[in-house]
């Protein structure tokens, strides 16, 4: 059992605090520049202090977890490092997928053991999801002693992990953003096209859900390449031509379609689904030749 102070009382911090509480740890403090947010998280968790003073919160934790926005991590770390606290043997984690532990350098110089602990999951609300961390992956990066603890935390939460080199974090974060944020964008775009095809806005998203769920199940069961179906995978030039024709009145969406279709074409070729002649024909069609 460890005493944990969480700095950043948002969706991730609250869900993570609740999950760690359920694993037998004590959440001793929540801090946020918005005092009411810290109070709300403390009430959800049901224990600890709430404050808008990060230094005050940190003194109550043996582990300090920063769940503030990326652009605030280094500033908060420097603020904490300037305190009179004894940092030797304290563990400090941040949960950014993009930033490395270099952003915690000021605390490391004071003796803190530092690592980044990034759950590959989205958290749509502060109300805790009891299974939010089960069977998900965490991207870890940092110094070995802190990494060892990060691995143990991951296991306690029922997750899996891999360790990243610091220089690979931007690519890693780009991948996570594409899989999560861009998927939502694609679904919204598809729903917009259905609306333009005459479906009610309230119906468009619902129509797509079974299809999306089926695709995700296939990706999970096999892999993305094997799960790729549709006119690109079939080499159906007539269907692709009709898609392009329909999108000519929507040039921005046409650009999006051709970019993704070209990437899908590359996947189909890689998976052996696409004879060379068919590949060349579809490539020329997408390029408008």
C-alpha cells in the first residue's frame, strides 16, 4: 500500500486514482488549479485532501502522479522542485504519451525517481469506469527503478505494458492519436455523408455502429490487413470511380478519401490481395490519371 498524490483532477486523474484505490492504495491528495475540480475528484474517490496548491498536495504522497495537460507538466515539475520537500526516494510519474521524462528533469535532480506512465485508453468522463484499465496497454519510459514500479502498477491495474525509447515517443503518440481521435473523425465524416444521402442526422451514426463494431472485432481476431474488405481489397475499379464521382462536389472530403484509399491500396498489395496490374489501375484512378 502506498500514499499517492494526484496533481491534475481531470478525467484521467480521477479514473486512475479510483483504480489505484481499489487495488489497496491510499489517495492522499488531489490538486488542481481549479479547486472545484479537485474537490469533485476527492468526493468521487472518497478519501484524501483537495487543494489548488500542488506543493501542498505533493507532500502527502510517496508516489506523485501528474495528470495535467502536456504543456503544464514541465512547469508543474519545476514548481514542485522549488519546494523545500525531501524528494529522495519519491516516485514521480507523468501520464503523457508524447513527452519523455526529460520534462521531469528538475525533480530528478532533486532525487526523485521518474518515469512516464501512459495508458493507451480514452476517458470520456470523470465518473470511474471500473474496467477502464483492464487488458489495455501502457507505454512506459524512464529510469529503471521508476520503470520497475511503473510495471508493477500496470500489472496491478490488470494492464499490459511495453517500454519505449525516449526518441520514439512522438511516433508512438502519433499512432495513438490516429487510432483514437482520427477514428472518431472518420466516423463523423461518414455520418455526414449519410446525412447528405438523405438519412436523418440522429440516425446516421447509429446506422454505422454495427459495421464499425464488426470491423473492430475482425481486426482484434485477425489483424488490420486481414480485416481489410470492400472495393479496395476487391480491386473494384467501378465502385471506386463512383465514390470519387460522388465526392467531386465535396473537394475536402475527396482529398481525405483518396489519401486513405491510397493507404488501403498499399495494405491490400502488402497482404497479397492485389495483383500488380490491378494495383496500378487503382493507383492511377486515385491519382486522377
